[in-house]
């Protein structure tokens, strides 16, 4: 053997290198028909070395291997490397395992090239992961004609370059390898069609996986299991394929079977089986399962909770390079669970995990840089880590990345919101929709996107579709039915804000008949789901006694809940409640709330917070600065509050000339409040010389700037001839303009001004003429007023029939006042059935005076117990509405039912009526023996 000629090996190797096709590695890929006798001799010596190993004759084994290696025989060199890694033969050779593999590679020994490529790919045994070196070695093997190298290189692109270009490169490599019969390459092509966004075709992916499995790559059963587990959600098929893969030795399949039992996916939760599968997977080398086993112990799932045991499993996973174990261990250090809390160690582990593609660690690092928690604040790095997290598969990171970049690059932010939304992230969809709405953009298919998400059960998509059809947006017309249905579906899925929005629709009577009861029930549902807007709106109902009995404590409680939820309207409402209480503590609390709303940039809080700074902090200069900053942000009222501080001498160096100049400048820029303030100054003459002419000018400027209420003043000035000549027509024009602006019937509105003497002299005759014009247009208010005129004979003969006709027309148009008047008149005419019917309709519309009449009617039927109960019911409603007559009549009924003696309850209502100025209640309290009779 020692006399083996060098020439023999030279001839052998030169012959080998001339053949590009693949064959048995020990024969250096020479076709069997071309193997020379010398090659067979070399192979024989190599086999002798293996036999010596079997016989545990290390001296002879390494003598043969060294001899072959001296003659550049690649298989022998690779064999030595492998034995060194197993701790064998160090005394027989020089150099380490890596150097011996390299010697084999230098001789173009393809198995050695593949061996080192995989070594660099996964690391271990003193070699760090180096994908660049791994890829270079696979490329070298491809050049030497090895198709499996193309497969492995394709998998590197699959696992580490999840971009359109990366998937396209993987596809080309894997297709070439598959052409040469690589079954594993077919499996890789399935992954391309499963994971690549541009090439995505789940049906084709499944076909490739199945062909790969049939052609012998049994581990592809795992990919079929994963596809049905995570993509098609066919958990029965997923379980079946995982079982096949597990029987073929797939550690990943065992791990995922453990996950299915852990999470109850397709099977009943069985933590014992989950742990058993995880443990089997670790025995087969699954680094992932160490992280999963650790998690069981971390959270005490199926085992006694033990952070220490969890840490042991995580540490083992970390040794094997498991990114999830790194992340989980980092989380333990971050929280100080089972280990001493150490933010630096946590971040170090997060960085290691992120380098290996862990989406959660990358996200945590994004947070660390964004908020400066353990890292120096750096929005650029935060953005980069969020993008990495998103690319690694954590879709919420798209929203965070967009949030970070939005102020600098809206188009880029928009693209990230869109990507996150397409992956099912409701937050991304919500922000994308709202920001595009604000910018009035229509370049993305928002409706299609939201409908797609809604069909996938994303609650916020239903709610946003409700908003779109509620207000009419993105090219869609207002559609109450669609809005309602989307809101209701969103609510069923847990979106409390949807119930609150729908409740507001019913409360305001917008696009649907007003229904306060329905609004209240929806607000209750919203509150049950913890929504802040619902809490605020329901609190307002309790505060004002709408639907529910007035309960300020309950209102405050609901407002407080909404404040904790960040609702700025609740902050303002609650602050207003507290500001009505005189105590210093309550005033401080009110100011805290105004400040919170102010810090959230709520414009309505600026003037109130500035007032707090002025009053409670005695800091007029500070208040002035707050108002000044508000004015710069477009707060019109802030300008007026500024000059008021100056007029009252609370700020220095702000003379009257400055005040007038400031107001005139603001008015010129469209500030209606400033125009109105100037008008009031010249009207009152308190700080400047009184001038009605200038006052009228500025009232008219206020109207031009959008303060339409100033039209009342304009009308008054023209009617009274203040600052101008008397001009009835211009006065009427101003009133008409106000009516049109407020969407009132102009003739009816002008008629009411004459009827009540508002801004013009009272003139029922002229009022009736205008009401008749409006009645021709079926205006309900005008019709009702005509009914009153003919019922009471106001400048006309009493005409009950005409009164009834006008009341009925108005009532049929839905006006509660007309329903009441029609009911009352019918009762007076002894048409009880008609009268009661219309009064009940008015009562359903919460008409308080109808409560009183109904109560009085039933109270007169003293012999009828049911009637007496109804009387109490209706009078109680009237009293609860703080109607003095209702309080008085309820007290009298209770007295009558108590042998004509006042009860404590009756006395309470009498006192309440008396305190409201009710004269008969006062008289009753002074003479408690007064008899009382009800009148129709």
C-alpha cells in the first residue's frame, strides 16, 4: 500500500475531473463503465480503511486514510474531517476538521463542497453561520455539475431572501435542479408558489408538494401539512400530513403536531401530548421545540410553572441557534421572570434573534429605538426594525413602520398601511382609510379592501364600511341601511365604537327617524364593550335625564371611564360638570381635564384651559400665550379671548389701539368671532365711542365671515333704524337669509318673527299671511301656528273647524306640538277617543305637556282604578321632566288618593313645583286643606 504510485492517483484524479456528471461520491463521479483498474484499487483501499474502523483498528484505519490523502484523494480527506468532528483520530493527523474539508474541496470533491456549504449554512462545531461562503460553495458545486447544490442554494434564497427577486432566483435554481430529478427541488418550488406574493398560487404549490412526496422526498409531507395548517385552514388534512412527515423523521412536523395539541387546532387541547411531541422533536434535533417546551414551563401549561426550567430549555435552544428561544429568553430578562431583570441582556438576545429573522424580536427592537427604552431614541432605526419585522412575517409591524414614517413620506407610509391591511391588520386598514379620507385620495381600492377584510371577520372593516355609508365617502352615496348593517355586524364582532356610531345616528335622527330609545340601547351595548365614545354619550344621557332617570353620579362614572379611554369629548363634558361645582377641588379637577384635552390638541379646550391658567394659577400672561398659540392654529374665539384680557388690563403693553387692530386684522382674514366682538364693542360703547353705524358694519362683516346668528342683529338694526334708516325689507331679507342658512321654511320663519315680535314689531296679522304662504308648502310649524291663531281668535274670528284642520295637517307631518294641540282641542270638544289617540302619539314623542293632559284625563275617572294608575304614570313622567304643572297635579293626585292629606311624596313634588314659581303649588303649601279638582 505504501508503495502505491503517485502516478496512479494523478491519473485517477485527472480522469475524475474530466467527467461532469454525478455518480457515487466514493467513486469521484466516474461513470461505472469508465472506472479504471487504478480507481478500483483506490476504492478498495478506502473500503479497507472503513473495515479497519469497524474492527476498531485505528492505527491501520488512519494509516490507509493518510496514505490516500497524501495522494489528494478527496473522499479520504473528507472522512478524516468527519472523524475529527466526532473526536476521533486527532493523534494520527495534523490540522483540524475544517482544514481537512478544505483539502478535499481543493481537489474538487463535490461531497466535501456540499458538506462545508451546509456547515457554513447552519454553523456549529466552531464555525459561525456565513451564508455568503455557503452560497459560494453551492455555486462551485453547481459549476461541477451537482444538481442538489442548486436545490440547497434555492432553499437559502427561500429562507433568507423573501423578496420578489429572491423568490424568482429560487424558482430558477429549483426548476433547474428539478429537471435533473431532484425531488426536494420540487418541494422547494411548492414553497415558492406558496410564499411569493407575485407568484402566489396555492393550488400549484400543493401540486408540487404532492409530486415531491410521491417521487420520494417524504419530508415534503411537512410542507403539505403546513400549507393546510396555516393557509387553507384544513386542519384535518394538516394533521394527516404532519403525521406522515413525522413518521419519515421530520422534527418540524413533530413540533407542529405539538403546537396543534397545545393550541387545540383541529384536535382537542392536550398539553400532555403537546409536550410529548415537542420532546420527540428535540430528540430529532428540532431547535424550535426547545422554545416551545420552554414556553410550556414559562406559562405553566400542562406542567408546574417554572421560569427556571423554561430558561434551561431556552438556553438549549439558543445553543442550537433557535431564534424563538433567543426571543423568549430575552423576554424573561426583560420582565425579570426567573432571572434577574436585565434590559441590556434582553436587547442583546433580541438582536441575535432578529438577525436570524425573528419577527417579534425585530418588533421589540423597533419599540426600543422608537421610545428610547434601552436604546438611544432613533426613529430611523426604529423604522428599519419595524420593516424587518414586517418582512419576517409580523404584519402589525407594517402599521408601526407607517406610523413612524408618515410625517416624512406619506406615500411610503400609505404603502405600508396597505400591505398590513391586505394581511388582515384592522389597525392598518383603519388608519389608511382615515388618512386617505382626510387627504381626499382615491388611488387605492379602499371599498374592495374593506369588503375583503369584512368577509374575513375583521371587525374594524365592518365599522369603517359603516362610516363610509354613514357619511357618504370614497365615491359611495349615503346609505343608512348599509351603514346600519355594517355597524351592527361590527358590534357583534366586538367593535363598541360601531354601536356608538349607530346610536348617534338614531340620536340625531340623521338619515333615519330619530329614536332616542334605540340610541340609548346602542350606547349601552357600546359601553358593555368598553368603548369610550359610547361611555361619553351614555353619560350625557344620564346627565340630562334622557331615557334614563337623571343621575349625575352615574354620568360622572361613565365620563371617567371614557376619559381613561382617551375620549376628548368626555374630558370636556366631565370638566364642565366639575366646573359647575364651586369647591376648589372640583375646579382643579375640571382644569386638569381641560388641560388633558388641550394637550391632545382639541381646539375646544384652548379657551377653557386658558381660563384655568388665568383664574386658578393667577397667570394672565400664561393664559394669553395659550390663547396666542391657539389663534395661530386657527382658533377664532382665542383671538377674542386674547383681546378681552387686554381690554381688562390683565396683560401689559396691549393698548386699545392694539385690540382694535388685532380684531380688524382677524376679521379681514375671515374671523367671524372677531367681527362680532368689534360690533359688540361699538354697540355697547364700553371701551370705544358708541357707534351704531360701525356696529352694523361689523355685524354684517360677521355674517359675511360665517356668523349667521348675527343676522338677527342686522334685522333688528334695519327694523329699528339703528345706524341706518328704517328698512323693513332689508330686515325681512336678513331674517329670510337666516332661515335659508338653517334650512327652515323662510315664510314660516319670518312669520314666527312677526308672531313673537323677534327683531320686528309683533304683528299677528302679518305673521298669519306668512304662515299661509308656508302652509301651502306643507310646513308643519306654520300649520300648527295657524291652528293656534284660529283656535284662539288672534286677530281673526275663532274658527274651531279650521283650527282642527290645520292641527291635523301638521300632526300628520309629525309635529309633536300639533299632535298635542289636536288632542287637547278634541278633548275640549268631548271627542275623547280622538283626543286621547293624538295625545298618546305626542307622548310617544316625549311631549311633556301631553303627559299632563293624559294624567289629568285619567285622574278625573276616580272610580276606575286602572285609570288612576294611568294618571299616576303620566303625571310622574311630567314631573320627572321637571314640568311644574306636572309636579303640581301629581302632588294633588297623591293627596286625593290619601284621603285628601298630603303625603311626604306629594309634599316633595309641591315644593319642587313651588320652587319653579308655580303659584297654585305655593298656595297649596300655605293652605294644606285646599280642595283640588281636575279640569279637561
